[in-house]
């Protein structure tokens, strides 16, 4: 299952740092997402697009997982030679992550 | 006392019809215009370098007529229209008002965010470039500090109807009016955090009402061609974000929380010139159609340092593209890449960075997502070099692919100055600000 089937996201940029916040379509999935969508999983999905680190911040009150990716924009929006210097499309790459099948919720 | 304040712009080229709808709605008495992004500031500095009377927002002449009735009814406007040249922005506003036959409008000008001389005098660390300001010397073309709500409040206290500055921080455009009108002290940190929350949700314009949101079939909003800028209704008791009636899009928990954490790193420590805001306990509640009430923002004292964006001249950037289609298009494009790399070998050491990719295959995500065989691909070269002739030579090799692998077409090339902006920090005491209110 792709993350896109159970969650949505938005990515933003500040300098060479990208942040991608992720929310479940159904807030009942938040605890499960917290278990499976770790910083390690996101770091693996982004591979060498991210030269720095991936840190995950949790905001349970809004069912938010906020991923902060450093050295992730090829130098930042004004420096980058990439097509998408802002990393606007990163919100779509994170939604392509394959998740393990979910256990039925009790 | 309840203040209704609307967004009028989210970036330097935002739509004037959306601003006009807010101005003529009768719903708001203040509008905040964010006209800047990191790259916008650099582009504005480039314009000012070639013409000392330029570097301000380029829409002011067209915007003044849009705001005519709003201003006539007493509406007030705050914006970072100044970009690299606040005085030139004031001149444009004054000229626009005069042209409409309006006299006596008080315009507040905020000066002091331009800190290039200070940055050059210090040996400031530039962590993202891995160097210092002294090492770069004259290649530093600009430095602007993100400044907060204090001078905005000062202008409003002096009855300015239009307040403009340079690198006024995005949320501060709204924090100033909110604190001024509601009598909130700029060191009442929870309230400043609440005002900053409102500003954060307004400063990106339609990002809060359905823009950059749809992903069918999972996420859709009605009439996405006709979005409204957001507005906030705020008083001592509550903050509600909503949009104009009769517009498309949506203001609900989904759209609001998506924007709430946009460009936020640690949600417990969002640093602005005005406050250290904690948005980790913000509660969202749908209280009506397209109405979301927000509560629970907390604040602690503002940072003692200000973020500065330092513009550095890194020469020239070339971008050039050519398309291949049909069977074997990816193989022909990769062959073309080999040809270009071989031809660039003699000048490769004078190219500081080179990137050659294929639209339709790997420009957005590198090799992170498997690509099939598309119907067409577009080879894209991007190169940065100090010497403009080197940048031109790199772009020329894409043009010359008309004589490369078969069927290449649709060449487009460009070479533009490469001014990068990079962050640094300065103590507040190094950024003295001043305001002047003139009568236009």
C-alpha cells in the first residue's frame, strides 16, 4: 500500500532544508502511521536526494508527522540547479512510500 | 474589539484579481501583502544593481487602482513591497495615488533591514555555503535582515494607512496590525504567538484555502479555479480563519492543518523576529462552513538574533533543453548527454556545477522512483559558472544537439545571473530600524 492511500502531505523550503508534514486521511490511522512511517523509512525513500539528516517531529493533537530534511535542496532554492528547487514535489515522493499491510484496527 | 484582516498577496507575482476580491469584499479593514520569498529578494537586488530606482515590488502601479475603494473607506495596507528598495516602493504608491487624484494618504516607510555594510564589516558565518562573509568580500551583493512587527506598529500609531518595508517577515505583516488594533503588547508572548499563528495562515494566500492541496481522488476542493485569499477574524477570545463567500476552495481542518505546519521545523519552536512560537498544542475546530477556529498557540520570548539573507554573486546560470520522442527516446537522450559531456570537457573545470537530466525520467526525484519508457523526454542541462562565456558555451552544446542523435527538437536556452541567497544571524543590536511617515 502506498502512503498516498492513507495520508496527505505538504512540503516547504527554508534555505537548504525541506520540511514535509504528513497527516492521515482518517485520524484513527495516526498511531499506526507513527509506527511505520519512521524517519529511517523516509530517509531510505529519499536516498541521495538528502545529503544531511532526516528528523521527525510529532504533533499528536493534529495527527501530524513533520519530517525535516537537511541539505535536501541541492543548496537551496536560489542555489539549486534542480528543476524543482523548492522541493514542492517532495510531498508527492513521500506519498509513494510503500507501507506494510495494516493490521485490522480493534 | 474584533479585527478582520485579510491576505492580499503571497508572493511577488500573485494575482491582483484575488486581491481585488478581498479589497472589495467589505469583510476586512486591513490587508497584509507578502511579496517576497528567498529568491525574490535576490532578484530584486539584481534589479536594483542595474537601476538604483528599482528593486521594489513591480505590481504597485497596477495594485493602487485595485485598492482605491478599500483605501477610500479607511482600509489599511501592510506589505513588504519594498523588497530591495522601500523608498522606491513609497514613490510608486505616491505616484499611483496622485494619478487617481487621491491626496493626503499617509505612507509609513520602514528602513534598516538592508545590513550589507554590517555583514561585510563582520566575519559572519554562512553555514550553508561553508564559508564566511569576509571570505566572500565584494561577491556579497546584498544582505537583508528579517524584521518584525515593532516598526509596523510604530507606523500604525502614527496613523499610516499604508505601511511598507523591505524584508518584513511574512507573519509580522499581520502581527503588527493585530497587536496594534487589539492593544496587545509585543512582549505578551502567548498573544504574539496567536497573532503569528494568524499571520502564518494568511501570508501564503490561497495555500490556506485549497491551493497546493488537491490530489484526486483523495483530496479535492470545489471550484479550484476560483480560490479566495484567506481572512482572519480575531479578538481577545478567539481566532477564526475563513474565506470569502461565493468562492471555490475550502477552509477546513484538512486545509488548515496542512498549512499550519508548512515551513515549520520544530513545531514547539517556530522562530520569528517577534516570538518563539509553540504550535504543537494548537487545536483546530470547524465552527461553520469554511470556518476554522484555532486556539492554543503559546509563545516565549523572541530570539535575540535576527536571520539575515545574504545575497552572493556566483556568476551565471545556464539552462538549456531539447526534446526527443517516440521509440528509443530515452536512449537517444542519454546518448545526447554523453555527447554534451564530452564536448564540455575542455571547459569542465570552469563550470562550478553541472546537472544533466531527463524530464519525464529523473529531474524531480533522481533515481528514487522507477521510470518506464515515456512517449517523450526532454533533456535538461543546468550549469553554473563565474564566467558568462562558459555558461553560454554550456547552453550552446544543447542547441548543437540539433546535429546530435536523431530527432532532437524544441531547443530553449537561457543564461541568467546566479545570485544565491544564504542565511546568517546578526544580533538585534546590529539592525537599527527607523520609520518615517510621509503624506502622499
